[in-house]
């Protein structure tokens, strides 16, 4: 063309990825975590992110009423809720409210020393699990992992997520990088400041491992105590 010189033209080699390496479009999976403990909220959020779920689709709240408000816009695909026995709205009531926004939602529950009646109510509501509080972080991690696998069998979008991940990554790569948890559990005997103490709660707080000892109100960094054999 007039005014063009040969060195004005440059050729660029465009490389395309093989089609089988391009992950298919994947619908976002939305999670709602309802629990009065911010430590539980943080741990579950990190755990879900380690499975490849987007942080933007994970919402948390401290009361069932707040959860119901969030659900109107979020339309969760999976709900993990405390029993909320002292609230006017229970965890099961929250699940029913969520179902009105997304009939495919699956859910699981946490409860402090649940009674046989509570366990039966959770079963009738089709909760995937009811985990008693207090619990070790490893116990919640194991329960939630199995719950997601079970939900994927009947939940269309979650199954698509699992299948898409498997198509791109090997089985080793699919193993989630879970947040570190202490090798401690409630009722373990530990040494702290030269005294023998008993663990009451084990908590992951903002990525930091802390414990509460029986008879003590404060939280202590897990690195400052030693588990007794």
C-alpha cells in the first residue's frame, strides 16, 4: 500500500492450545456458611477455595436471619449451617428459606452436643451430615469433603465442576492443598508454661492455629503449647 515500507510489517505467530487442554466453561458454585464462630467461617471458606471453588461465590454470616437475606441474591448451591438453637430461626428453617431461592441446594449442619431428636430432625430435613460441636478441624474437613462428593452425584452444577477439574488436572493435582491444622483435638493433654493443661477447643483463625484450654478464657497460639504423649 502507498506509504508503507517493508519493515513496517511484522508477522506474529499465534499459538493455540489444543482443545483438550482448554477447560470448558464452568458455572460458578455458590456456598453459604452460617455459623456464629468466625473461626469456623474462615476455615470452611479456605477449605472450599482449596477445592478450586471461587472465593466470590463463598458468603458467610453469623445468624440465620442474615443468611436468609443473603440467600435471596446468592441462591446458594450448598449451605453449611449451625443448628442455631437459641435463635428464633433455626438452621433447618434457614435451609427451607434457601430452598425457596434454589431448589437444588444441598446442606449440612453443625450442632453443640446434638440430641437424638435433633439428629432425627436433621435426617428428615435431608442434611448430608450433622457434626457435633466441639469438633477437631480434621473432622470437619473430612465430613465436608465427603459431603461435596455426595452432593456432586445429584447436583448438576457441582458435578460439572468436579468433571471439569478432573479433565484438566491429574489425580495428584486434584488433591486439595488444605489449610494447616494442628495435631490437636479437644481433651488432649498439653504442656503450657510448665503446667499440664487440657484442650477445650481447636480453632483456625485467619490462618493462625489457636487453642482454648479448659478453665482459661483466652486463646493461645498452637506453637506455644506442646502435646503430651
